[in-house]
């Protein structure tokens, strides 16, 4: 059994040696993308923590929208070369822009006392959370795969 494991490891090393440079670049780009996602997450969490859930939360939702837009801009600065990571970054930017629009829609709906629009906007904000979780899982899956 030990011999089989050693043989498999030796084969893996031999296969990876020609692509070491490519593997290293992918890891660096993964680290870069994950770092931006984590930094954005901290800023979004800080802005979101100010929301009270009361009817006078317009200022907090507006602040969250601004942070989401800034986070999308930060994602553009990642300067990724890997096509799959670029795709993930674009999906993440789209999600952030959708969340920003939803936060602004909450403010509009609150000021217009439009319950239907408010319900839709809050639902759209909820979609951001599930979308983010799925995107993070895809990034992690890609970055941990050989």
C-alpha cells in the first residue's frame, strides 16, 4: 500500500513539474482574487451592520449601495490573466452591481411607500447572498483543483 501511494505521488510530481510555472501563476491569481473577495466582504459587512431594519434605514441602504459599487470597482483592479478567474470576477462584479441596484431600489420603495417594490428589492438583496455563496464555492473549487 505504501508503495502505491509513493508511486502515485511520484507520478503526480512528474506530471506537475512541466507545469510548475503555470500552477504557480494560477495559485497567485487565485490568492489575488480571494484576497479581493475577502477585503470586499469586510467592507460590505461593516456597511451592512449599520442597517437597523427600521423604516428609516434609507441612509444605511444608500451606504451599502456605495460600498457594493466600490467593491465592484476593486474587483476590476485585480488584473487577472486566467480566463476562468476573469469569468468569476465578472460574475462577482455583476452580483455586486445587482446588489447595489437592489439597495437603491429599497430606498426608492421606502420613500414612495411602495410595499410591492420594497418586497421585490429586499428579495433581490437576498439573492446577492445566495449568489455570493455559490460564486465563492466555484472559486474555491477551481482554485483547489489541480
